[in-house]
């Protein structure tokens, strides 16, 4: 019988164990998304550096609460990337269930941001 967990309860350590997550700190990660991109302007780079510094500051003072991360990290990234503008549209709070491959654990929760452009989706849970 599968164990069901609310999405806000598992720790990062539990998710790493359940789903085999691993940190990838390589500039080649998602290489296919890096070709033929517009140049990042100096202003955009400054904003990205501020978001990164803000996240590091937040990380130093746990707990990292969902609304804090959404406000200080995700919303500014969506703004800089112009994902609030056409042709993209945003859906919030969509319910989801994610099962482990062995079907022993189900995590239920909500997608915080679902960004759509025809067949292109970006999801933040």
C-alpha cells in the first residue's frame, strides 16, 4: 500500500532518497536550452545577481517559506524573463500527484506556477 505525503511535508533529504535527485552544477545542464538565446543585458545580469544574493541571504536564515521564495526569487525571475507577457500565460495552484517508480510513495500538492506557451511548459512546485 502506497504512503501518501503532503507536498509541504517531505524534506529535501527525503526527496533526494525517494526520487534519486542530485545537484547538477554544470553549465552544460539543459544544454539544448542554451543555444541561440538573446544576450543578457548588463541590467538583467545585475538583477539576476541581486536575486541570487537575496536567495543566499534567505538560505542563511531558515526556514525558507514558500511565499518568501515566491516573492523574492520566482516572481523576479519570471519578470526578468518576460514570462508575464504574451505569448506566455500563467496558471497558479494546480493540484498534482507524483509517485515514486516503485509506487510506494505518493506526494500530493500544488504546482505553484505553471507557465504555458502552446507545448512549452515550465513548472515550479
